[in-house]
C-alpha cells in the first residue's frame, strides 16, 4: 500500500545472514513484495557508498567501465555486462519503494556492515567469483549468443534440437582431463565424423533430405561452439567444423523449404557469432552471391544491418564488425525494412551510454 509520499511500504524482512554467501543466495525477503539476492544487496550497498544511493549512477559507472574495455580476463568483462543488466532489473524492482535507503534501513546493522566491503569488491572492482543470479543471465551478450546458436531452430523445417541432444555425449570430455588433449582430437574427430554420417542418413522418403542435412550440420556447429573443450593444435576438429560450414553454405531457402527470412537469420547470425575460424566473410559473401537471388541478397543485407545494430549496442563489437565485413563483401544495400527486431531483447540505447 502506498504511503503519503506515493511509495509502497515495505514489510520487515526475513534476513538470511549466512557465512560466505554466494551471489545468487537470498539475502533478504520482504514478504511477497521484494526479494533481494546477495548480488542485489551488493549493488544497493555499492550505490549507497559510492554513488549517492543512485542506481542510475552505478549503472553509468559500469557502462563506462565496460566501454573502456580494459580487462585482464574476458570473464571480468562479461561480468560487467551481466551487472549492467542486473542494475537495470534491480532499478525496476526497487522503484516502488522510493530511495534505496528505505530498503537498506530495514536490514539488520550486522548484514549491512558485513557485506559493505564485499559490495565494493564484487560490484565495483569485480574481484569476487560468484555464479550469476537470474537477471544476470539476461544480459545482451547471453541473449544474443542464445539467439545466434539456437534462436531460429524451432522455425526451421526440421528442428536441430533432437539431433543436438543425440550428439551431445560426443562432446563431453573425459573426467580425467576435463578436456580433450591434443593427442585425443584425432580420435574425437573421427568419432564425431562417423556419428554425423549416421545422422545424415534419412530412411523416411517423406522427409526433405536437404533440410535434414542442414539441421544436422547446424546442430553439430552449435555444439562445436557451446562445448569447445579440446586442444585442436593439429586442426582435426577445425577441419571437421569447416566441412559443416561448407555444408550449410551450400543450401538456400528453397532447397531446405523455408522462407528467406528464417533461413538467412539462422545462417547469418550463427556465422557472425562463429568464433573459431571456420568461416571467412569473403567466403560467405561469395557463396551467397552465387546462390541467392537479388531479393534474397537484400534480405540478407537487412538482417546483417539488424545484427550489426543490436550487437553494437549490446557491447559485442567483434560480432558487429563481422556483420559489417559481410555487408562490405556482399556490396549491397538494404533499402527496405524487412526484419522486425525482437521485442524480448532489451538493449542499451545510445543516449543511455551504449556505443554508437
């Protein structure tokens, strides 16, 4: 119920003041109206101590830090992106209760004192090592990667998901090493190649064999990236991945029996996120120019412009550059808006401090 200041009153919380908490653990439960994880609590405390209690200033600090792009590990860079999304989400959840001091003053002095220094280390300095909380799993990087690897699968004529599930066991490394040493990759690549050949066999004459082949290669390529746990010094797995890329580049919307928008979104977004040198922009552009109609090339250009825009404002410059390189090699301009941007992916707008 709102008070005279128009803010919602908070009930007294149940505080879980545990020793050595993990970030996703619940720190305080304010009845049914607000739940704070330790990640949330650390954000509130960091904002209170260093940013005048303003979550917007904390968010801008994290954006500026990400744009500086000075990180000693990619995991720290990724964590900053996750934290930006967390602060956005936390700002919405805490807004009905007014200034964040209204929340912090409800907590016990012990938990505030105990967690204040951790807030600085984990939020402002990224010196901790904690698994993400649920809002952090919705950062642009994570959502865009999911979209690139599997986002269009349900719309393809044959969904690669069941195929990926059948192939997954091949990519699980031996427990002894935790990965495939370089001496094992020849055997690994042969096992994977044989299984792929079995998956390519279609006995049901009613199934579009080309669509099935595309689904098999897409499943394998996504697993290649999601479970890349091998030392490929000899290039055995890389050669196999390049063969699968040639397989998907050999197809067209017509050959697999789907619309240009679905086929090209699946193909091009994956290739922009492909990160192991399995394809090159000039190779991809040449293949598309040989196989696609002029209208289809226009759709490809529109999709690449969309990818470039969303990757750029989502801090994924490398992916945006890949889309730009493909557009340059295609040498075609999209003159019509054919692709609708998905409304479930919230990205930073340029005026909020994101790259332009």
